[in-house]
């Protein structure tokens, strides 16, 4: 009997069967490794549900894009409209006509989930909340989201406003490409209206950034229809995980089950570094160039996800260089590196120039030709 029991344990371990369901009290959830886009765990991940303030992640993508494009600045002053100041739910208590910078309003959105703050920013960027919602839905199409629709910018319960755990993981991953978001998500407390009689204490709604090792984002939410929701990012060593948990009945249970979901990912998986960013892979001779050769490097580390107890795999790298056009600047993309697991390509990374390369001028080219003729180096 003992031998049978021991054999059963070995079999269960080899197939990595979970003893219990993760996030048992959640309506839906998903855990992904964003770098490789690997889904580690999912539960009802494609079910359409209310998403509460996780809505604001899409709004933040639009705002950070506007900042990156130079359309708006962190220092820009935004005047709160009556519509913005009248928003219910979580807020930073904007008054009609009150002026705040984009930076201050972003604090209000990301740390306190202020509905008034996101509406003020939406109106500043697009002229109205309705126009901003159009931008959000257009971005959803660009990201290829099949089961998401926005009706407002706040996430307050409204007919036709929904998403899924899977779609929200894509939105969160896109938001994470704007690294400035972590300047806000990693701060536990701060103040608005400093040195005034209306000083407002901001406390991050995401308590996991204080209690969970490596947690550094991203967004929480709660409404009657959506229940308690959160999107949490955490990084340990060279692996980052993203967990989406939706439809919990209590905030403490949501936090606990999200931690357990992340624990599972960190305990079961690891990221292996195959090659380092900046590693020189090849030298290429270039005609009519100065200098006449370019060193090819990687623009990022090459990482692969693997289960901790699995044997280490052997990976094959294949280099493909584009048709190089001069001049080249350091960092210009000149090809791709394909990482293969046998015949399957599991990853591709940009290859870049490691230096500036100029096109040799006409007179220098002729000088070199004549020099070769007179020195006997030119073969006729």
C-alpha cells in the first residue's frame, strides 16, 4: 500500500498536478510571464466580466503615449471641470476649476484610483470623456482584444462595459512597456496639495507592494458588479510575473489569492538567460563604409522560461542580417537572432549595430582605389 501511495506521489509530481485549485474564490484569473507571453495558469480567463478600475490601465496607456509623443507634458496644468469633480466612487476630491499638473493627476489615478483624476486627464487629452473612450476602444482593437469594450474611463458599473482576465493581461503588459508607470505604482504613500490647507494623503490601494516580495504594480479595483479585482506585477531576480484576479468577494481574500498565484509561478518556474544584451555576435565587412566593418550585438537579454525541475534544454541560435543601408547609427536594427528549440523558433530578438557607420565619400573611395593600383593591391 505504501509503495502504491509513493508511486502516486511520483506520478503527480511528474505531471505537475496542482493539489488544489488556485484562486478558488475568484470569478476568473490568469498568471502570465510577460517576456515570453507564457500563460502559467488560467481560470475562466476568457469570460466577459465587469472590470472596475482595472479600466484605468487602458486610459493610462493612452496618456503615457501622449506624453511619449510630446503631445502633453508631466508639467502641463489641467483645470478640473464640473463633470470631473462630480465623479463618485474613489476620488482625490477635485474641486471645479482646481488646477493640477498631469504628474499630480497621475498620482491620483495610479495610487488612489481617483475617478475625478482620470476624467480630468481624459478631458484634457481628448476634449471629453466620450472622445477619450473612443481612443480606448481604438487601442483595444490595435491590441487585438476580442472581448473588451469600454463605455467610461473610470470603470464604474455600466451596461456594455466589460473585459476578460486574458484581455486585461494584454492591457497590463502594454502598460508595462511605459516604464514611467512604475515611478507611481511603487510608491506606497505621498501627498497632493502639499503646503496647503487641503493637503491630501495618498495611500496606494495596492497593499501588495508593501507586503509581497518583488511586487511593484499595477492596479486595483472594486465595484458591486465587478467585485474586488487586481492586476499585480512582481519581479524576482530576472523574472517578472503578472497576475490578474477578478470577481473576489473580499479585498483580503483577493490579496491572499493573488499572492498564492504569484507564489505558484515563482516556485514552479525560472527564467534562464541564454545571451546577454550587448554581447557581440558577429563582425560584418561593409563595402564603401567608414569604418568598413560593423559589430553586431543584441538590443536585449535573451531569456527563456522553464520549469525549475525540468532538465536544462539546448537552444540553437540563427542569425539573419538585413540588407544594410548606410549610414548606420549605433543601435540601428540590422537583423534578427532566432532562438530555436529544435526546429521550433521560440524567440526572436533584434540585432543592432554597435557603432556609427558612415558612407565613405566619393573622393576617399577614389583615393583608396588609386592607392591600391599604385601599391599593386588591385587585381585586374
